[in-house]
C-alpha cells in the first residue's frame, strides 16, 4: 500500500468550497508516504480544528487526531470519531506514546495529527509526545500550520528525527516563528524538557 490515506472526492470538494467561502488558501504538498506524524501548531482557537480538517481534506488526506474525551459525549461524539478523533484522558497520559506507536505500527496507512501545546490556552511549554511517537515509530514529522494573517494553511517542512532533540526542535521552532495564530497573545514559548530515548 503506497501513499497516505485518502479522502473521498466529495469530502475534498466540500472542503475546497468551505475554504474558498472563508477566503482561505492552501499551501504545500502532502508527502507521498503511507505513515507520518503531523505536528499542528500553534493552537490558540476553536476555529483551528475546522480549518485544519478542511485543509487536510482539500489536500486529499484524512488522519487520526487526539482530543480530550470530555467532548465525545452524544450527539457530537460519533461525528468526531467519524472525523478521525481519538479520545484522550487528560488526567491519565501514561503510556500514550507507546500506545500510539503501536497504533502506527499496526496500520499500513495512517496519519496521526498532534497539537504539541495540548490546549488552546497559553501553555508554558510544548508536550514532547509527538517527537517520541515519531522517533520510536520511525516515521517523519510534517509541520502543519494555519497563518491567520495571510489566511493560508497547509503543510510545511518534513522533519526526520535524529535523536538529538535540541537540534530538531530548533528547526521546528524556526519554522513556526513566522506563523501568525488567531490569538498571538496565547502563544507560549516553543520549548520542552527532553527525556531519554528508548
């Protein structure tokens, strides 16, 4: 099986129509890979999700993404799961990296989208899960973004983890410094505390 998981043509057409109506444009290309991690940042608004999903669909791909379990209640819960959302218990993150690595390894095609801030509120640092998931699953990280200043979103550079987390995060930090979120005052510093690689 080659290439990332694809959307249906109807989804792609509706997403393009939605973005056109909202005055947004799509940039970048999707890597021709069956598996990768999408890093989605910065995340400061509830509008980020519909725009990012629309951009993914407009690019012809669909993925799995994490969201707090509290919003999975009926009736919206089933719809969110249909959109690819994976419920996350914010009070119990133990072995989340290992479980996600296993999920990636079990699939022939999968895209896992993660917001490193873990919240729309201002965060003091990024969570490290996305890095270790990609490193341990041996997949690439694709930098996705929404630039509200230019009303453009899409996929940017592709990062291969080296195990030198400080060097890798500097490349990621440099890219996102040029992106304007909906609420700039909510942006936290792009830093995180490393942990030993397995």
